[in-house]
């Protein structure tokens, strides 16, 4: 019931809040991130606009990543961290960012891959020695939120369910 209420709230906010209220871009540590007309929920856009998106992770990146580094990011989400890292590593560095949601990778790759430093990949990352051998495939099931969802594995011996 709560999920339905949040979904309804998101739909109402989409219809009554005009896109024009959002700036075209937001600056995160020198990374220019598109905001207006992006397929994010009102809540995500508000967090980005207020620059409250993953604050502690942004500070960690500034200490951990250096010019020229090659970075593998797991859980790339909407690409904010990759964009910030791109500013740090510069043209001498490379970034591969992996995200389970195909929708998020399609959206973020359009603006992240333009400089040739970042490659956005749909996939999952975890210690492969812990994956039970009966699983061979996965999907990302969107929960209706711009950022949320779950990875679901399918067994080799069973057909993949139809959406």
C-alpha cells in the first residue's frame, strides 16, 4: 500500500511541477550534471538541486582519486560520482562505471561518455566466487523510483519469466 502511495505521489508531482523550475545543470565539484528534462523523480531532482546527493561519498572521492587514475565504479547509479571522478582523473585517466539498471545506464551514458573518459556498462559486480552455480542470468527490477530497484537472478534450469 505504501509503495502505491509513493508511486501516486511521484505521478502527481510530475504532472503539477513544471520542468522549467529546475536549472538546466548543477555543478558538483566541477562536474556539470544535467538536471532539467532528465527522467528523475521530483525527490531526486530536489536532492541534486540542493547538492545533497551522496555528500560523504563525494568527499571520499576527492581524497581517493587522483589525476590519471583508472577507476572501476560498481553501482554507478545516475552517474554523479563518475562525472566528479572524470574531472579529477582528466584526459589521462579512464573510468568504467557499472550499473545494474539498464534504464539508468541508458540515461547516464548519453551525457557521461561524451568526453571519451567514461564507459558506462549495464551489469552487476560482486565476488564471483560467491555466485551459486545454478544462476546464469539477471534482471534489474525497477521499483518505480528514479534510483531504486532490485537485482533478480534466474536459475539455469528454469525459463526466464515474461515481464
